[in-house]
């Protein structure tokens, strides 16, 4: 069983995703019962469901809808081959899916149990390297799409960044200048000052002697808003 699954994964990682991989073509490489066919509009996973499986998208396109109660526009991303659903959450020690994933077109996915994939990564360096390479591709694509479409309002980009940076220790004092922060987050400097004032008024941060500070009360509010958000 181990070798069969490993061969299937090796096939998945070596396929040419610049060309169309039809079901007929994939069935010659991977047993039909290992493939899941999604019709357009069909839901693959639900937000908050436990991560028991990873899914490799081999054909088609999926929409990831991250429903955040305070955001009137759902954060939407698109997945195209080769992509892997559940990997980002897993690496962030989140044990549930953070978004709904719905077929934007007719799609084909390969499903593997999380514990099986974990074991294979720990015992096969080649598979581990290929997964790391795929992770880099996914992260790069996510960053590019997020910058291109500005999925988050810059105010929340700033708040989310400060939340992540302050998790390690409290109280937190931002060590970089406002100019550096604006450049890092691709936010206009004048707008950054305005967003900082807003976060300060909302008690998400404190401004002390010109420094951006976060205490335990601030962090509690930041965590409530951004704790389950992955960009």
C-alpha cells in the first residue's frame, strides 16, 4: 500500500500542468477510485471541518471562500493545478480548514489521509522536498494574487501583520519605522498613519511615545478579529 501511494504521489508531482490533464489521461496513471470528480458548484470541503485529508487539485479550478463575520465581502481565492488544499493550515498548526472550497469548474482532485501523508513525508526525503517546492509555489501564488486583487483592506492587512508579530511576546513594541512598515505591507505612508490612528481608537494597539505598542488587552482584540485568518 505504501509503495502504491508513493508512486501515485510521484506521478502527481511530475505531471505537466501546463497541458490539459483529462480524466481519461489521469485514469491511466492513477486508479479511478482514488480520484474525486467535482461538478461545477459542488463543495469539496466546509470551513471549520477538521483536517483529516489533504487534496491535490489535478484538473479544473476551485474557489476558496473564507467567510469572516466582520467582512462584508468574503475573501475569495482561486486554486489551479497543481495546488494542495489543507497544507497551509496544517503548517500553521490549525487543525481545521479555514475556508469553504467549491468547484469553480468541473475539477479532479486526489485525496490522501493526513496521517498517511505525514508518515510518508517523515520517511521519504524526495517527497518531502517536492512538497516543500510545491509549498513555495503556493505561497508565491497566494502573495501575487493577494497583492493584485487586494483581498483584504489595507487596514486589516496592517492589523493582521501586527497580530502575527505580537504573538511571540507581550507587551510588544514594533521594532521598525513607519516608513519600513509601509514599504513592507505595500501601503501608502500617509494612509498607514491614518490606519494606525484607527487601530489605536479601536483599542487594537497603543501609541506610546511614537511607538506602536500592543498589550494583553490589545492582543485579545486582535486575536478575536484575526486569529483564524490566513492570508
